C-alpha cells in the first residue's frame, strides 16, 4: 500500500526531513497536544534535523500511553 506524507520540517541542506502520514497527521498532532508532548516532539525533531544524536532523550519515550 502506498501512502503519502507531509513534510513538516527540513534541514537547511535538505538532507534530512521529518514527515507525518497525510491521512493520520491531524490525529497525530492532536494526540501530542492531548498528552502534552508537542513541545518535546518539536525539540526531538529539531535535534534530528540538526543531526544531533541524543538517544537518551528520544529513545526512552513511551508513546503508547
């Protein structure tokens, strides 16, 4: 099955991009707001876009809760 994604953030050099599924994007962001995770998600995205490795920060999150 082919899916479409919407790019929400891109690095200055264009080598890294963060995208969310177009079909589920709205519910993903609603979930992040509801669980008060939006700021942390934005910070993790920024780290990934900048190429900063900090698995201690984003490797331990439990998004199932």
